[in-house]
C-alpha cells in the first residue's frame, strides 16, 4: 500500500462527504456521499465497488465471496483491465486481464463540488510492472460520482517506444434476475464468441436475452441498455474511446467453478464492459495517449 489512511484523509480533507476506511485490514476504500448518490471506491485497482443514486438498489454487483486482499482480483464493481484484456497474447503465465486491477493506485485528488464528487487516481510503472510489461506508462483514472457514474481511464505513453494495449472497464451490473433482462444496443452488430474456437464474427440479429453462458466481444461503438424487468428499471452503459463491448455471464457451471462467486451468483449480474478488445487495440505512440470512458445510469423501464 503506498498511501496511509492519514495521507488519504489529508488529500480529501476539503470534503467531509468523502471519507476513508478499511474494508479489510490493509484494504482502504473511499466512501463517497453526494446529494444525489453514494459510492465506494477501493485504492486497490482504483476499483469502483458500489454506486447507486439515493433510494435505489445497488447498480453494481460485488460477489459476497469477493476477495479484498492485495494482489488478488476483486470480483465485482468495475475492475480496470489493463494493459491486456483476457489472457496475455504471448504468455499465458502472465495474469489474466493485466496487472492494473491488482495494484494499489495513488490517490491524486478528491472532492465534492455541488452534486458531483470527483476522485483522481494514478498508476505508474515499477520494477514489478516492468517485469510483466516492459514499457513506460502513466494511467489516470478519473471517477465522477453524481446522478450518473462516470469512469474515465486515460493511458499515456511518456516513453520512446510505440506499443499497443487492450483493456476494459469490466463493469458488473447488479440484476434482479439474469433470466428476466433484455439487453439492447448490440442488435445488428457482429461479435466474436470467446466460447467457440471459430474466430469468425457472428451476426447479432435480435436484442440479447441471456439463457446460458455468454462470453462475447461485440464489435460495436454503441451504448447498451439493460432492461431489468424484476427491478422495474433500465441501466444504460454509455461509452467513449471504445469499438468493442464485452458481454459476460458465467452461468451455472462456471459460477460453481469460480471460488469467489456463489453457485447461484450468475443469476444476479451481467458484465457489460466498454473495452478495447479483440481487433480493437489502440496504439500508444511516444507522448501519445488514449482514453477509454464509461458512463452508467438509470432510466425508467419504459
Ligand atoms: O470479460 C469476460 C472475461 O474475460 C471472461 O472470459 C471471464 O474470464 C471473465 O472475464 C472474468 O475474468 P477473471 O479473470 O476476473 O476471472
């Protein structure tokens, strides 16, 4: 852990609505209360764990079996997958979804301005990251908590070498029941089915209903709307800087197989991830940057 509770509290001292606590020993989180919503953000992975407008059920899902320990991925909220999405392209020994989600980020600033709270986190390379990814980088995560939740990931290459990355804001949306949702925004696009050996993109004819394991990279720049019939609400996931949307649900067997997910956990969430994945891989030139952003909010079912 880089910053102490005292140091974090000092950075946030201008806004009593933002407070620091430990979700587990050595696992600091920032609790945010705005006039219209509340949120919890962990320093570990700059990971949003909770967000909901006032008087609404949670919008993000966190597994009740999620591990809150240094160096271990936390199942739920919005993990930041960087600098590679999924398995490492050359070396399967390297951690799935990169290393940004398993490191403590530095809190740079935080405060409440009217109805909007903003937290800024930074991740810089060190010996460990260089062993996994031999490039210079500067990652900045800006999290805005208001009547919507905005997560912006800016990736800069301050070095002299050009390199490509893949990444995702791996959002776990909380649901009433996975079998009673309709997912809109992918109809008419093509997807790569990560459950199949066939790399050929498949055409998505209709809106998506989930009746089994799904793990797909949609080649789409569109927003997604999740109609949640049991909760009488819709959740929208807007995005920028992304040509791919990943939709994931592990369903029964994988839910049982994952130690940090209850056997029936699959019923309570769907991942809708704004990503740069598959063929969508930004190139970071020397002094160049790329920004990936997602905006999440609620709408009436309509
Ligand atoms: O985003 C979908 C996915 O890549 C799935 O293949 C599944 O593995 C999921 O992420 C969770 O990955 P994790 O490494 O967090 O267990």
